[in-house]
C-alpha cells in the first residue's frame, strides 16, 4: 500500500483532523506500542500499519477500506 493510499484511508475512516492526531498520539499494540508516525519513521510497511489500525478499531473502519 502506498503511503498516500494509507493516509487517504485513515482520513476517510476517521476524518482528516482526528486521523493526524491519532497518528501522532495513539500507540498501537499491533505496532509494538508505537504511534503511526513512529512506525512509518521506523520503516514499517503501511499495509502492516493499516492492519493494526483495523484491528484496534474494527467498528470504525468500513469494510470497503479493509
């Protein structure tokens, strides 16, 4: 998944402002307790990051974005 596709999905699921806030402030267990921003900086594949977001918020992410 391209980084631009990742951000588009995250913003569609959570809204632009909340998506950016979540990326900076929320640590995900599925990412080794890293934030999205930290995982991206560490070189984690965006598909892996997206799966962690979906796992953490299964009711929030529409099935068409999974």
